[in-house]
């Protein structure tokens, strides 16, 4: 993942409703959810949900497939993992995270 894609993904997630939508889709897994199921689960109006889903699709974090009259939104798990990898690539300057002496926590 490059910096531009990471910024777009983080910008899309930097909104409360979109973050809730994305987390719900990740929870549903590869099967995804329909807008009706998402709206009922999160108590978000259809037009508002449509706007947020469009933003997540545009950022590459969500995919959409049409099945007849129904739309199925699915988390783009590979893109999510690429974002997480991008964010942690330089953790501990490339070394394994070591415990801090005298503490139970690690440095990361």
C-alpha cells in the first residue's frame, strides 16, 4: 500500500458512522451484508448509509456486488490488512517488539 491509498483509507474511517459500518462489515466477514441489514443493525437511515458505503467503496475498504435486485457489501479484507501492514511496517525500527525492562508492557 502506498501513502496516498493509506491516507484515503484512514480519511474514510475517520468518521463515526463509517467506522461503525466498516466494523459491522468486518464482523460479518466475507459474506457481507445488505444495506437493509446494515441499516437495521446500526440504526442508520438508507440515504445516509448509502453515502457512507459509497465513501468506503471509493477508499477501497469495501466492495459491492449485485445479486439480482440486492446489493451485498463486503469488507475488502486484503485492503484492510494492507493498511494495517502499512501502519506497522516500521514498528520498533523493523525489529521484533521487545518487552521494556521492569514493566510488563511491550514497547509497541
